[in-house]
C-alpha cells in the first residue's frame, strides 16, 4: 500500500466561458460550498496525505483565504468509539503551487498543471525526507460534480500500488 498519496488540484489558466469577475472554480454548488472546496473534500475522502493546488499567483490569495492551510480528514472526524476524538483527528496540509513565470502563456493549461503539481510535490517532499515522497497522485478536477463521499469505500484501493480508476456507466 502506498504510504503517501498526494492530491493534485489543477486550476491554472482554465478556459473560462462564464466571463465572471472571478474564476469558475469559485462557483457555489451548495450553500457556502464552492467547486474548489468540493475538490479539496474529494482529495480528503480519497485518503490523500497532502493536497497540492496549482493556481496562478493572482488567484492564490483568494483561494487561500477560502480554504486555509489544512483540512481535517473526514474519516477521522466521525469516530464514535474514540475516547478522545479531538486529539486523534488528522490534519491534511494544503500547499499552493504557483505556475512558473516561464510557463505562463505557453504551458499553463489543466494538463500541464497536473504534471507541474505532481513534480513539485515530488521535489519538495524529496528535499525534506525520502520517507514522505509521494508514491501515488490523485487528481481532483473541480469542474466535475458528483458526490465525493462515494470515494470512502474505495479509499484503500486508491492508495494501492496497482492502477485504479473509477468510472460510471461504461
């Protein structure tokens, strides 16, 4: 089983057709719940140890203000048999990865953001310790809407060393 699953959320330079004053990943899908929050929740439900958000520098302060620096693992929140549940909750750190200046206007699309996020997660983790290098990556696109809680039952399979994919009606 993989020890470190890194969640990658690509946001950089999405081709926005709504022409809103803010990017479309800030659209609400519920009361006080946006698309970017859904993606962070999706990564947490999938069992990610870290979450890496790849975004343009101009949007990072707004995203950081909305999300913060960490999220609690939803699986560890509702443990009813734990005598001290507030002490055993698990925090998942959120890291914000800017698009490199030389890539702006050339290689700043969703696909490149996924690759850049995965490479950055690997490089930063490798500099800290060989024990925290991500073994797998989980990519959460904020532009698809489904219930992330379905990932709870597949959490262990997502972290395994063999390839895994979820699909619907194929």
